[in-house]
């Protein structure tokens, strides 16, 4: 009969990705996924294993398949399990402008009294209230630990995720700081919360947002930055590109050329606030630069297609804001611990 294939990537939280065509001829398995620009070819070794190669975007990766007796399950023993010795309340609160609502979970140590509270702010990308990634739920774990210790915790879905409204497309770190501010305003209206003891725990970009909130308002009692930025956003992106390139074993001259291109791109983005003008200028520069290097037009078009995946009208405002961000500009105005 007809064979069908789906692919799961547990580390990415992706399940049931449909492949377009599955062919099995004597001892050979072929799986085609043109939407992913991928194809798998493997040879049966025995009844329980297939040795083969996954090819995607022109690159080959060894990929061997093994028969499993049951569905693969992630082992996450640290994930809290009910019953919980504290109050759990699913909530919604309005955005700063009141044009949409954010959904979240408030955990309270008990029914009576007033408690210190903390707001958990996620890093870059659209995250749910548990900051779920690779099958882990770090904000769930953290909220459970803190609430058991007598601290109320508010964690919420980022705009456009799960129970939160709003549109993440075009939103900057400044806009997301507004969402975190809305969470503060919500806690200030709750009778169970000690208004003088509301703090922020921000992860990665959330650390930057925490700095902004603490610098601009005197109602933030404490701030914890978990791997938050301490230098300019542009410096972070340039360093990350260099580190990743070296880890990938790229030659030094290739790394230097890539860094030269990135520096120019970031400079263009700092100059142009309008996304379309900035993107047009970036593509014009990339085309001229690689043409001077003698690169063929087809390869240049592929380079531009790759850049377009991360720099487009939807992502440009966020990326420009982050490139221009400087955590140091907030430090002098922060008075809380």
C-alpha cells in the first residue's frame, strides 16, 4: 500500500511534520520533503535498523534509523507535579494601551495575607508562560520553587502566543517592555500582593526589559537578570556570529569576510528606521560586495534569500531596536537591588 512518513524533532518541540513522498524498493528507503528542501535515502541493514543520509539544502548528514518498541518520550523529572501546596490562578490582564489582553498564571503562597511578588519575563522569540523550550519548562520550575518559598509569581504568554492577544510581528523590546509593565500594573491592583515588594526576573532579552522597567519606574523593588545582556545588542550579535563560525570550523578568512558583511548590515540598520529602505539598502550592499568578490549571481541570490529569512519587514523593527540597545544606559537610573 501507500507508505507515509512523519518526522518529530523533540529538541525543537516539533511533532508530526509530514513528508511528501515515501518510497520503499528492495532494501532502500527514500523519503522526500521538497518543502524542507530535504531528502532521505537509507539502506536496510536488518529488521531493526536503516543506515542512510539526510540531505537538506545541498548538505549531507549521516542519519541512521532504529526501530523503537514504544513512542519516544522526553524525561523531565524536574517538572513540578500536582497537587501543589499553593494557589494557582489562570488570569488575563490588559496591555498598556488596552488594545489586547495577555494570558498568564498567578501562583500565590496562600489564601490570606500579602506576599512579595515577582514577574517572569521571557527571552527573545515568542514564548509561552512556561518559557517552554526543548521540552523543558524553566519558568514553571522557577515559579513552583519561588511560590513554595513564600513569593507570588506571575508568568504570562508573550503577545500572540497561546492565550495572549496582540501581534508579535514588528514588536520591539520596547513594546515587550510595555507588556511587562502591564503585568506590574496588574499586580499593583491585587490585594494579595505587597505593593512595595514587586520585582522582575528576566531571562536573556527579558533581562534587558527588566533593566528598562527598573530604570524608568520606582515601583520595581528588585531585579534579577538571567543571562541578560550587559553590553550593546550589536556587540552581542557580532560576538555570537564569530563564536558560532569558529565552532563550525570555518576558515579565518571566511569568518572575517562574514564579520565585515555583518558590521555593514548592522550599520545600515542603525541608519534606516524605515524597514523597506533599510532592507533595500542591505540587499544592494550584499549584491555589490559579493559581485566584487567574483561570486556568481545564483549564489548571491541564495545569500540574499538566507538573509531575508532573518531580516524582513516583520523582524526589522525588533532587530534594529536590539542592535541599538545599550544596557549600560539604564544602570545609573536603577536604584533597586
